[in-house]
C-alpha cells in the first residue's frame, strides 16, 4: 500500500463507531407538504438524545459502501438492533430489485441515540414522499424478524402500531403523511410524540436552529453529537454540539465539520485552544498556535526520509490553530492520557482502530471552530 493511501473504512463502520459511543449528530432542515405545512424530522427528535445521524440514501449506505476494504470491522464494533434489522431488509430488497423504488419515495432517514447507550435504545425516522404507512407495510412484510399481527394503542391522541417480533420483542411505529417513526422501545416513540406536541424537540435547540444549511451532496451521511472535537476546550456550563460529515471514496475516509458553541463560551474556548499543552514524542504530536503548527509541518516536510507518520503531519494545514497526529496503537495502550484530546465516542472505540494513524486539525473560520479527522491505514 502506498504511503498516501488512506483507509477505505466502510461507512457502516462509521455508523457503529460514531454512534454507539456518541457524542452525537446534527441535521439540516427538511421540508415536505403535510397537512398544509412542512415536515421537519427534527420536530420528532427528543431534545435529550445524545446524538443523531442522517442520510438521504439509506439503501446506498447499506448496500454499496460496505463493499469497501474494511467493512469487516463491523463484527468487532457490534450492531445497532433495529437499524441492523432494517438494513437486512434493504439488502434483500436490493437483491430483488426493489430497493431502488423504495429509495425514490424515502427522502431522508435519521436515527437518534438515547441513554443508556444500547443497541435497542434508538429511534429510526423516515421522511416519505407519501404516507409512512406504505414503508411500514413493506418493512413488516420483508424484515427477517417477521412481524406478527399488530395492535393499535393511543397516546395523547396519536396512534401507535405495536408489532410483535422475535424473541418476545416489539416494534412500535408512529406514522402519518410524509413520515414514519420506529423503535423497539414504545416509550421512545411516545417521547417522539411528546417532543412534537410539547415543543421540546431538537428543532427548538438554539444551537441547531438556523445553523444548518441544506447544501449536502447526494448520498451523504452526517453525525451530530453532544460533544466537543477537543474535550479540553469544554466548560462545565457550556453545552455544545459537534458536526461530523463522513466522507469516503476509494482513497480517503475522513470526518469534517464544526463545533456549534454558545456565543458566551466561544471566546474562552478560543483562549484555551491557544494554550493546549504540547506533546512531542514518538508516534504522537500535539501542538497549538500558528507558529508551532507551522514549525512542526515544516520539520516533517524537510525530513529526507518520510515515515507514514511524517506524511500525515505534512498533509495538515499550516492555517490550523491546533493539530494532533497519533498512532492509535499507542493511544490504545494508554487511553486515559488522551481523554482531553479525543471525543469520548472515539476514545471508547480506539481498541478497534489500532491499525490507523489519526490526524486531527482545528481551524478558526469566522466565529466557528472547524475540524477534520482523517484515518490513515498503516501498511
């Protein structure tokens, strides 16, 4: 493998890695005519979720991207309950030629994650070009866990369909014109209804509201979470969100985005960013400040024989306010040392990422801190 080759880690792995231990995920405004007004899936997301992800083409995610070279990491990272069951259904539909047609009527899919962080504690949301009942019927007919006869329950004037599935579990569904909400936990579907009725959804969150621009490219996957890209910048009273747009092609896998920080906290975060303690040792480089960043990149470029680690440093931007390059094998040996430098959801899964070098940079853009995380596979 060439020095510049960056791992083609499957996006399904990303879902598991960046959602089971989250942190979080953000979301752009959605619109679809429903009863004379727009459908916004954020209006169903309880504001106490720990994170959520969104894609505009779920069939593409589960059928195309897992073919990449590192999809086998899925087995080590676990599964996400209901999401896995739905994925299996889309796999079969793709084999039968039916997933394409379903994708055309399913405009958006979102998954929110709730404490305690367990595979079944998720809510799956679909935005439809028609009635969500149609997708529910297709899922019920095709899921490996065959749904039996369902019963209807009423909660705050809304109907919840409850389907028995295998192992004594149930799938609760709330659907209407333009949307479908699913969960193994009926209480979570009730929370989604509460969020819409009581105005306690993420659509009302001041950090997310008006901050998200609908300019995503096709087949995108984005994760937002209640975390900082650099934890040592956080303050006890500051509650920020972080965006991670997941990008991958045949040569690159990386996450980019920005931190959504209250205006009252940004100045102090900026000051802390300029005083991050430096770490300069074998296989780990952590520095902040324009002069130190520039000096480290210059030194890495000037070395006559580049290692892969040097190459990772060389590829970072001289305009960054903070950079970190670390062999995750070393991080995995002493994870507590890096609690201030890596988001918890990443640190908790570092054992499965020992074969990668992680490069991170933070850059101030206007009054925001933008970040990029790049995973480079070690040959």
